[in-house]
């Protein structure tokens, strides 16, 4: 009497424990970092400044976007505070006659934790 079992023999099944998964992820990270290290060694750093200048001259709008993105990532307050002020979210609350004041007048009471409330709090330094 033979059994036709479609499952693989137990010796072919490898357990996927959390430890195995972690080890696999770490192995993949190690491989990616090794590839990145190899790539970094091929960069011609002596001409990087010249190449960046050429790129900025050829693509001024894209360069401005990249620079502002970097500034926003590194120090969000440098761009966020002036932008909030221009929109009318000041240190003392919504500035009279601003776009924020017009929006507030149009919608009426502002719900707590709404986007407007968050912007108002950020403009006030909170």
C-alpha cells in the first residue's frame, strides 16, 4: 500500500524563523553596501564641483528645486516659517487680511486637528 503524498519530504522544508529572515535581510544589506562602496570608489571627486556648476548652469530650475529640497530636508523651519507667514499664519495667530484669514472666514469654525489647525499651530511656533 503506497501513499501518494504531494508534499515534499520534511528534510526539504526549511523553516523560515524570524532569525532566518533577519539574517537574509542583513545579507542583502551587506551585498548592497558592498556594491555601493565599489561604486563610490569610481566617482571622480576632483571634478565634482565643476560638474555641479555645469549642471546648475544648464538646468537652473532643477538645480533650484534640488537645493530647496535639500534645505527643506536639512532645516525645515528655514522655508516653512516664511511660507506660513506669507500664507497668514503668524506668531499671534491668523493674520488679518491674509489668505489664511479669508479661508477661516469662508469655512467658519476650525475643527481641532484639521490641516488648518495644524498650520495655525505651526505658524504660532507650536
